């Protein structure tokens, strides 16, 4: 055989091997990545449902009614399905006796479900099943509500993922046949250029496989390799976008969980303090009713707080309903709770308020004041005093919290509004803080079109001012 024939045959073999290997690798990696993404998304949605259920468990414990439990779970399921009505998602909720609480599937769920065997509480398992020529992803977990176990199964139709792989194989099969035919015709003229193009495609695939999803194939030819490169780039762009969206969603959810956990502390402190007071104090009907009223109001605030913090973090400020409130009345509602917090640290509390009505979201203003006072308490030593006041300064209304505590160093003052930033990590951790208080306060101030200013010197105390300016139609002072 002549040398050019050897080159001809060898070139064809190399081209077929590299082209098909690259095609298979791209398709399989794309399929596995898309399937993994669907699985991660399903697990994340399942966790979201579980978090929603965990949030209402305290309420269900209060009522302790099976019918009420099922009604609440059905409502949560309907809300979740309604939010995802554009996708092929299904939800099944069953009690301990395998009775259906909620189900929106359009197919028969198998009776034997091995993924539920040895499934622990707060553990999520998943499995893929072929049902009626469809591929369904099942994710299941168990939640304990009032000593009863409920099985939550979130399902999503992933048939399109497998069908997409079949379509890609069919597409690449056609491209493969055409490319081989053309290559045999013009191999003598373009073999070196074609080899270099394949090499670049393979190198880009390796870079992307290592995690650099921004890498793209730089081939401008219009032949089959150019088409493959364009399809490969389109696929890489879609994968990069999906990963970015998934990471952003995960960050938002984690930020919500952290903020919500931080805000649970203040009302829980009041509830525990008043409950302990009732437990250790001789019965007095008037005092007991006052204490029960505080415990009830703080419990209701916990319920409302979860929704309001969700809006604060995930929604636009236009979604908050501003109403006219007297700040003095808000101070009066908060004073018992703040006094308990101050007395536990043996810190004095002075409250002063000049008359003013504000267009505000009441619960968010309570969160703002509670956070500022809580920060002041953390910075204060016993026998020191905290002043909470509201006053006019020109045409601006100022909400002010002043303490005599350790102060904030100059190098930290421009960073304290960053989430999770802690100027004194040891002090913050010892008081169960997470560095979120001022970040949340700044967000609440932004909702009300207000500004926060801090004046502080080390060992001389800190003054925090929230400045409300007239003229904003969605917040500020009602003139």
C-alpha cells in the first residue's frame, strides 16, 4: 500500500475515532450533567417543602389536630404545586397508615417503593422509575409532626432529559456520516486543518470538564466541525447559565435560612422569659394574663416574621404594604420585651419618643428596633444605660439607639453592614450572634427609604440613627 493510501486510511480512522469519541463524551457528559441538575433541583425543592413544613410545626403543636394538620399540609402542597404549574411536577403526601393526604399525580404510584426502606427522618432519598413510557424522578423524605410521621414524595418528569440524549445521538449520527463522507473527498486538502479543529474541540471539552464552564470552542469554519463546535458552545452556555442560576438560588435560600434563624432569637427570648416568670412566680391572675398575652403576641409575631423576612429577602420593596402608624405606640408594644432583655443583662433602658406618624410596615420596624437594641445590649456592660428615642431634627424624623458600650473601631465601621461581618467575633459568637443584625436593619431601612448612620468610638459607646425623610410615596413621614 502506498504511503498516501496509508495516510488516507489512517486519517479516516483517526477522524472517526476522535469525532465519535468527542461526540459521545459531549452527549454523555451533557446528559449526566442535566440529569444531575434535575436531581439536585428536585432535592432542593423537596428541602424547600420540608423547610415550609418545619416552619409551621410549632403552630401544629399548639392545635394538635389531625384534621388541622392535613388541612395545613394540603394548603402547603397546593401552594407549592401552584407555583410550579408550568413544570411537570407532582407531590404526594401520606400519613403513617399510608393514607393519601395530598396527591396530584396522573399515574399510578408503585406499591413497592424500595427507596422508603430504612429511610430516616430528615433524610431525602431519590430513585428513577420508568412508568407508562415516562421516566419519573421520585424524591422522598419523612417529617415528624406531633409524633406522627408523614411521607412527602416530590416527583418530576425527566423524560425530556433522556429524550434529549436520544435526539443528540441521532443528530450526531447524521453529522458523523456526513463528516466522514466529506472528509474522504477532501481529506488530501484539509486533513491537517481538520485535525487541528478536532484537537481544539477536545482541548475545550477537557477544560470544561475540569470546571471552567466559561471556556468556548474558537472555530469559525462552516463545515460539520464548525457546526459541532457551535452546538458544543451552545450546550456549554446553557450549562453555565443553569449552574449560575442554581448557585444563586442556593445562596438566596441559605441567606434566608440564616436571617430567619437570627430573627427567631428575640421573640423566643421573650416567650422563654415570660414562661419562666409564670413557672417560678406565685399565681396572680392579672400578671399571668399579661404574661400569656405577651407570649401569644410574640408567638404570632414569629408566624408573621417568617413571611415578612421571606418578602424582605426575596421580593421587591413594592410588595410591602405601608400603613400609617404612631411610632410611640410601636415603642409601647416593644417596651415590655425590650425591658426583659435589658433586665437580664442588668442594663438600664430609657425610652423617649416625640409624636410622629410614619408610613411603615409595622412588623419590619419592630424587627429594626429589636435588632438595634439587641446589638446595643451585646456591646453594653452591667449597670450601663441604653437610650431608645425618636425625635425631630429639622424636617427629618430620627430613630436613635444610643449605648455606653465598647464601641466600634474605625477600621470596622465601613464593613459592619456586610452580612455575616463580625467586628468582634468572640463576643458575637458568645452571645449567639451571626453578624446579620445590621445587614437586616439596612435592608429594612432601604424598604422605608430611610438611611442608617453610625457614630462610635472605642470604649465610649455607639449611636445608631435611622433617618426618615419626607417626600417618599412608599415610605417615610406622612405629612
